[in-house]
């Protein structure tokens, strides 16, 4: 493939750029999904209190980019699991016909799956972090359908937050020369002569 070194680092750099673009697009779609849900359920636009459902280790500056991506990958994985739970419960509880919200929900789920695959390809050295889910729906079930709707809003808020964090982190990653090997840089210098 043109523009790719023997070790594939140029391809990795291009992949990181595509992953960042995917994260940005997904973040916008998650914002739209939350807005569609609030409008369809006539819910206020103010955030639901209680913090985020998904928690991860803090993204402190001392972490490497690979560690940050690994931590965010874990958060996104839990977000996908929660979104799939939302879809199952919504379809069982509120049997709606096809709607713009349901179409956007499917798009978000599919893109989130693609983003997970894409970020997984950026992970190095098998580093794996785990995210924790602070509160499952089970505690909200006593509140009936309103409790379910509030829980869905919290899941969607998490999606907006964690896709935004991923997008920001990927965009702020330094330019590629740092990820190129010394051998690749030497080879690039010889080509310029």
C-alpha cells in the first residue's frame, strides 16, 4: 500500500485519524439521539442528576495516549452494553412503530460497534482496563415506566459524554512522528536526499 512503511505505522496513523472522525460523528449523533428521546417523551432538556453510570479511572495527563484509548475503549464497551439493554427494554415496554428516534438509535448502536472495533485496533501491548457501571436499571424499576425513562436518559447522557471524551482524546493525540520507529525515520531521511 502506498505511503505505508514496512511496520505499518503510517497505516496506524491514518487509522487513528479515521477513528477520530468516526468518534466525532458518533458524538454528534448521540447528542441528536438524546434530543430525539427527550422530545418524543416530552422530558425536560436539563441533565438528569446522579453522575455518569459508567465510571473509569481518571484520564490524568501522566497516562500515555495508549492508556487513555484503552480506558475510553472500556467505557465505550459498557456504553454499548447499556444501549443494547435500553433497546431490549424499550422494545418490550414501549412497542412503538418505526420512528426517527428508533432509526437514530440503530445508527448509534451500529456506529458505536464500529468505534469499538476501531479503537481496539489502536490498543497496544494488550493493555486492558475495565469500566464499572455504577447503577443498573434494577434500582429504577420500582418507579415504573417513568423510572425506566429516566434511566434511559442517563444512559444516553453517558453515550454523549464518553463519545465526546473519546473524540477529544483522539483529536488531541500528538502527530505521528512520535509513533514512527527510529528505523522508519532513518529510511524517510534517505528518501529525501
